[in-house]
């Protein structure tokens, strides 16, 4: 299926309808609207569906809801389904707890290059700030404003540079940062053909590096990763991570170790099954 959308924004979510409503609002006020949204829903209940349907009615966003039954942490599986459901040749991956600055999509599209993936980051909000986020705050972009954040309890730190509005400063910081450019699912983009070439996400993997691994296969396959953590801006809502699992972490580490050591470019446990 062909689309007029220049990008497909794939947003992963699981039973956090209040957050998703805020995140979707941040996409309804983007500076460029040439994109579709694919919600990769890892088994949420009806409340999430209601939020999505309400957003479709109240905004001009083009949204598809890709869902499967809740059977534990299966984010990699639903992300693969979302990739197949996308109708653009360029994919932006993010999470349902990451609020995008107004220029988020525009910047990803402006910086895209053939045979490259863009590796972004996020600015992590403390609980007191997260509790103060509303649609109105997002509309006025206060959640990206240093003074507002400090007033609401965000500690002062060098990380405020992640919210710079200066393209020149962002370019310089991207160049000098020691942080390696990787495939971090909360803020990364690539050409659809490049992720299809490595067969998408490895569906054996649960929480912990499952996004990094697909990026490592893409790197092994010749895709270069470009650091854009100071250019593509989003803020991350505070929450706990009860789904952390030591057994899954060990398995994920073994898969990643094999991918790196053997320079693996394709998984038999991805979109196409062996």
C-alpha cells in the first residue's frame, strides 16, 4: 500500500492510556504533519483503545492501532506487526511515555540519509514534573522549557542541553558526545527497507536490549548510525519498570553477544519465520 505520508511513527504502548493521550497530543501539534502513526500495542485493555479512538475523532492524525492479546512482554512481536502495517518508507520508533517536541518529526525527516539510521535520546523527567504534564502544558511547550521544569522540581544538570533549540549547538553536541549511536527504541529512525533487510526484531527477546540488537544487525549489514540526541527532542515521563526480568535479561545478553561476535545480519525469529 502506498501512502502520502513521508514517515510512519511507530509508538509502542502497554496499559498506560493517560500517558498515551499526552503523547498523541504532542504529535497533533507537530510542525510537519506528513506522517502516520502506528500504535504498537502489546495487549492493552479497552481504555487504550478508547484513547486512540477519541484522538482519531478530535485530531487530524492518521492512526492505525496494531494490537495482540496480552501474553506477557511481547514488544518485539508487536513492533514487527507495526512495521508490516506501516505504509511509509521511513520509520520513526518511539514509546508511549515519550512526549515529542513540536519539531520532532520534522527533524527526523530533515536529517535522514540513505543507508543511515538516526539515534536519538530523551530527557528524563522526575515524578513531580511528570505529574504536572497536561495537554495545555504540551501545547505551550513548557515541558521543554528549562525554567518551567526547574520550577516544577527538575534538578539542574548538564542534561538540560538535551533541550537546546539551537541547531548549531545541537550539531556540535551530537559531534562531541561520548554516547555511542545505537538503536534505542524510544527515539530512533531508519529506512523501512533497512530494518526489513535484517528481518526486524528478534521475537525471542523480552525487555532489555531488544531494540539495541536489531540495530546491531543493521550495523553488521552496513547501515551507519548517526548521533542526533541533541536534535530530535522528547521528554520521558517518570515510571517504574516492574517488567524487568533477570532470566530474560540473560537470554537477551546471549543473543546480543552472538549477534556481535558472529556479525549476524539476519534473524530467523523475526518478521519472516524460518
